[in-house]
């Protein structure tokens, strides 16, 4: 074995006894091993090599047809007490979890290799980083983890003889949705995932460790793990304001994180820096300010909708060393997806591996998609043209503003600011959004998704709200808290706001508000912008549209308040009284 860490060695032995692999291979973190694994995967068909002139170092992978998104219904928090998982999580006792999943893991790796991936979430050696070790029988997982995390020998050195790590066990087993479980054991810092080969279910450093386990550790240790992007907006003076924003899955984090200023604002000379696109770990420094790091090393981004116009930085990032999952394969050995670049291909191989052309109609009577709506790219963050010079900084960046946002056709205006931290926590707790293709199940239905953490909070959500309230009390000059909605529609369902680069116009207001440089209009739900304070230069938007974007409908909000009450009722007397008060205050303000 390659380590003298006794706990690690004996755990690997135990897991190997259960899973019964033919062979055990350690991931060293080298380029050579990558080439070797790719070669093996090309031979078995697990990966397809794309045109190496046009897309050097790029490969394509297709998952099983019923394994294209996170399966939240099969995801559990396994704590000794049910109450510790709370009303919004699926719960199983640890003993039931180990025994049920244990059945599926039994001999699941026979005839296969078990790969041992030592990885770090956060820069190696940073006091804020967390080490994990993932055991997996999937080369696809190994290659993704090599991009999404820091892997290899340096992690084992950092772990030493007695260091702590999260035990992450994964097996594809037979990829049977009826024998699939994604289990978290926060009390043992362990994760068991079996029966899936899809990103969020199997790249265990990401949602499982960096959000579910980390949120639990963060509560105990006094920090925060959030489903947030981190970006910096630099002014020509050199001053940079960093914001962190929580939007639910497939609601615009990657796009906002890589924003390119729109034509009309170019003259102002802003430069946007990407620190992270999905996860933020935040701590309070000695001076009381809030600092954030991105624990990941790559992007696992949504492909559909990504094009030169919507997200040029992402397009540049994914030209090399990228793993494409469930996209359309073109005849020329490159890839395509709906609302991607270039003309719609006349034919190709769709994400299920079948011949495809744009005239095909799916079972639902709609045009058949070439790429799965949740198809993804995995690419190294360092390849992003806008990657921040502080991306690897172990201290991270100071946060000026926190932003919550959802995908809502109605109700939520383009932007509003909370009255204070406590009200801001309320605003985060009542977030709601339409369900997207990033999770398995009904699409488009609006659900409450507090802080975009509904699927990712590793403990009781009421305690999570309490943690947010307590963190605010410990900060000096706590970041201001905002809510945005890029997805308000007209009566025909067309987006009212152009979104993407134009979102900088809203960020500008958010940053100016945070630095007390601009006024606002007080409304029952929070501070709204005076429309003269939004710089809309170069944007052809009717004043009635801006009106609609910035207005709130009292009747709709009264209905919303009732729905929030129903949601809050789930938490019983565990709901912090501060939030109860905030809801009552909202109802009172709406009456006036
Ligand atoms: P996860 O990786 O699932 O956590 O998603 P994400 O929050 O990073 O979402 P992403 O930025 O990948 O966007 C998801 C989808 O929303 C893509 O199809 C985008 O094209 C679309 N989108 C992103 N930003 C905007 C926007 O400002 N306006 C509109 N209308 N669509 C957007
Ligand atoms: C999300 O669903 O929020 C993602 C993609 O970021 S996955 O890693 O698959 O969960
Ligand atoms: Mn995400």
C-alpha cells in the first residue's frame, strides 16, 4: 500500500473485502496515468475519443439512459436520530443504510479494478481544505475527479499517518435504478454511493462531501458550505468586489460566474473574475469579515444553452482537456447540444448512442433532443480565461454581497435587497424555483429550495437556518443580502430580462448598494431599485418591461406568504423564531 495511514489502509481492506475487486490501483495524480486510463476506456467503449485536432484532450461519455441526473429520491442522510436529518431530507438509520447498500456493494467490483483516489477539496495543504479518499470501479469517475479536485500523492503526504479524511465509497454495480442509493453518514464522515454513474451521484467530492458532509462539519466548526458561485467585479481603479450567489441547479451559476460585460457597459471598463461556479466554503476572519474559497478545481457545467454569445468564457474553457457527457456526437468527431454554437447538425449520434437528425420527434411529440437537457462538460478551472488570480489562494476572497435567486416566471422581481441580515436569511429561506433537468423527476414545478440547498443540506434545515442567523451575529460588516430573478416571463412565457452578460447591470446596483453608493425604494418585500439607478445603456427594453421586472404584485405575494407558512410548518417548533417573526412582518407590510 502507498500510505502509512492506518485508518485509511484498514478501511480500504474492509471495503475491498466487501466489493471484491480483481485489482486495486492507486491514483497518483500524473498525466501518464490519465493517458493510460483513457486508453483503457476507449477500448471498452466507456469513453469515445473526439477529434484531437479540433478538441485536443477531449472525450465523450454516455451514461445509462435512466442515469442522467441526481436522483434525490434515492439520496439519504443517515444519522442516528431522524430529527437530525430534518423534514426536508430522506432519512435512514446508519445501520439500515450500511446493510441495504452493503447488499448492493457485495462483490460489485468482481472482474473490475478498484481505484483509490486521494483528493483534496480546496488547495492542497490549506487549513480550510478537506481531504477525501474515493474508492470507485469507474474510470469515468477517476478522470472526472482528476479535473474536479486535486488528486494524488501530494494528498497522501498531506494526510500523513493520522490525518482525517472523508471515506467515499462508490460502485457502479449494475447501474440499476432499483439498486441505487446515495448515502451520507455525517457522524462517520462517510459516503456510500452505489448503482449510478452520473456526476452529482458519483463524483463524491462535489455535492456529497463539499456540500452535504461539509455543511454538517461547517455547522459544528463554525463555517458555511454553500451551493454558491463566487465572482469578482473589478473596477478600472483596481478595486474588486466579490459576491457569492446561490441559485438552484441549472439556474445560472456557471453563467453568472463567467460573465462578460455587455456592449453598453464596456465603456465602464469592468473586468469580471471567476473564483467558483458551484460551491463556496466561507469563514469569518479575525476582523469579522466573511471570506470564501472554491473547494473545486474544475467545472461540471450544463452544456445546453452554452454558446459563444451566452458564455464565451465557458466555450473557451471547454476547447481542450474536457470530458463531455451525454451530448450529441457530430460526424466530424466534435460535439453539439441544443442552443450550442454553429448550425444545427444535419445528423449525428444522440446522447443515447442512436442516429439522430433534427426532424426526429420524441415520444412526447416534441422535437427529439440530440443532447440530454442535463448533458454536461467537465473542464479544468485553470483553462477559464476569466479565472481569478485568487482561485488557488488558500485564504480565498472577501465577500461584499450574498445573492439568492431562483427560476420564477412570476412573483420575484428582477432584484431586491433585504432590510438586514436576519431579513436576508428569511429571503434565502423562502427561495423557490422551478425544478430543472439537473434532478430526476417532474420538471418545471415550483418548489421551495432554501438557499439552493434543499438537496444538499446534510442536517436539519431548521438548524441550518439557525446557523445562518448565528453566523450573521458573529460578523462585522456582514455582506448585504440580495435576491435576483433572471427568469420572469411575459404572459406568453418569454423571458422579460435578457440575462447573461446583461446581469452585470444588476450586479452593479448590488455592489453600489453594498457600498452605500446608491439609494433604493422601500417595498413590503425589501429594497427595490429606482429604475433610474440601473444602467441600461445599450439595452432596448421598453419602460413597461422594466416596470414589470421591478414591480411586485401584492395579491400574489399574499398567496406566497400563505405558501411560505405551509413550508415553515414542516419544521414545527424547530423553526427559529426570528424567521417566524420575519414572515409575520412581511404579512403586516403587505397589508399596508
Ligand atoms: P448547476 O451546475 O446545475 O448547479 O447549474 P448552474 O446554476 O451553474 O446553471 P448554469 O449557469 O449552467 O445555467 C443553466 C441553464 O440556465 C443554462 O441552460 C443557461 O443557458 C441558462 N441560463 C443561465 N443564465 C441565464 C440567464 O441569465 N437568463 C436565462 N434566460 N437563462 C440563463
Ligand atoms: C447540480 O445539480 O447542482 C450540479 C450538477 O451542480 S451535479 O454535480 O450533477 O449535482
Ligand atoms: Mn450545482
